[in-house]
C-alpha cells in the first residue's frame, strides 16, 4: 500500500488516541479521541490552546511534509530535445549575461525545466516539434491558476501525477481516457498532452469562457464546460482515471460527498481518482506563511480534531462566474475522509502535505 499513516488501518477513535498520546501530554490525551464527525459530549472540554498552538508550530505526524522526489514528466520531455537544440540554446543563453548567471544558480532540475520553458518561447523551431510544448498565455479575462512569465504549462503537477501513478504501478496509457476535473485554463493538461500524446485527455470546468480559450490553446485535449453541481456531461464509466488538484479542498461536506459519487459514476471500475484536500498541514502552512491569523488557525485545528472537518464560505458572494454556498475553503482530517466519505472506494495512497507543502493527496480506486 502507498500509505503509512496508522489511522488508515485501525478504527478511527483508537487511532486518534494513539496519535494524541504521542503528540501531547498524558493529561491532555483523553480530551480528543471522541468518535469522528460528531460533537464531543458537553462534559468533555475542548482542546487546550497550548496543545493547538503546538500543532501549529511543532513537527508531528499530523502536519508532516511528504515529498515527491521524481521528475518523470520533466525528464521525459527534456530527453526528447536533440543535442543540436540544446547547443543552440546555450548559444542563445550566452547573449544575455544576467539570464546566464541566473541559470547558473539553478538546481539541475530547475535548469531542465527552465531550459524547456525558455526554449519553447524563444527557440520554438528547435524545441517544440520535439517536445510538443507551446506557449501558455491565458489573457486577463480568462481564469488561470498561474500567470508566470515564459510559461508553457505545469511541470510541477505533471511530475506529481506521473509519480503518483508510477508508485502504484500505473501510467497514462495510449488509448485510455483521463479527465482533469476542474481544469481551469488547462495548465496541467498542457504538459500532460505533450508528454503522453497517445493518451486521451479531457478537461472540464464550470467557467465556460475559460474552457473555450483552453480548447483553442490546446487542441490535443478535449475541453467541456460543466455545471456547478453534478452530473457531469459524460456517460457512465467514461474514464480510466480522473485527477482533481485543489478542487475537493473547496467543497463543503455535502458537495464533497456528491462530487465523489459523480467521480465514481464516470469512472470505469478499477479506475483511479487523484485528489487533494486541505488538512492539518494546510492550516499550519497558512499560519506559518501569515495567511491565517493564529486564532483562526487554532479554531480550524480544533474543528478538525473534534468534528473531522471545517468550512468557510469564502466565495459565497461569487468567484468569477460562480456563486455557491457549497464552495469555499474546506478543511478535512484524513481520518474523516477515509472512514466517513469513501464508501465504494479503495484507498490506494495517502500523502501528507505533498502538494506544494500544503495540501494532502489521496489516490482512490473505484470498486
């Protein structure tokens, strides 16, 4: 199995008793192992502020950071660039002393990524026919998760997804259908379609103008506007795999459950779902980076420990063209997801804070 956390294999309340005894003094341990998803009895005190503050500031199993060390997609694309094109790139780079100095400070991985990016933009004839990459320039009126300069798609998320599948003895296979659920303007599909041209990639998102632009930008994938609520405009068992990065991290509990059901409907039996969520580690990340005040962070930690989930209707007044009470900033304890929301699924992998040192990652298999 791809996970190591003890709460995946034993009853939740016993798991939390075990974890809490390791994380806090014995005098505090009995305060929190109450059954998931329901409020503690009135006689049971809430977690103490000292304990909650420790979760925000000290390393523990609840907030640890897992790493993805492999760069499968980046290495694959870079390997397709002929030596003559790399020599031409070095010649071009030598004309700009400041840029050359910047490249000299990069790690080997970053140098490969930026060689692909700059080569795609400034030496397209030497790079693009070999890699399949092209410029990624969503205009201001189009929703985009990344507007970096000299952009040609997300190597980071392409590497993460390729690593996930490899870890589970899976891969993006030719002729198989895959869906990027909540694809925005298609930055992840931009690199996936280039790296795995035989696979059939689809993307959906409820922002119709963004989908229209993405289709023009990347005709190698098929983009479809979807509704804010299920169902998706696809038939049953339409896909071999689905990935949803930073999507379920915004659904409140009922929407989370409904969309999980819809994922299962459009997946083939045995198909995989990769998704990320905000958990204990995300709260600590936001606190450490001064994106969440201490009192707010402690309140969310307490909610995850006692209830298993917390939700902030951050976008109730609208976000782009979307207005929904069920979409905002959602936080889930991993034990709550595993024991309360995964009926009909097999858990294949869990990784803590592996997504940009912030979100937790789950990989499920449809039963």
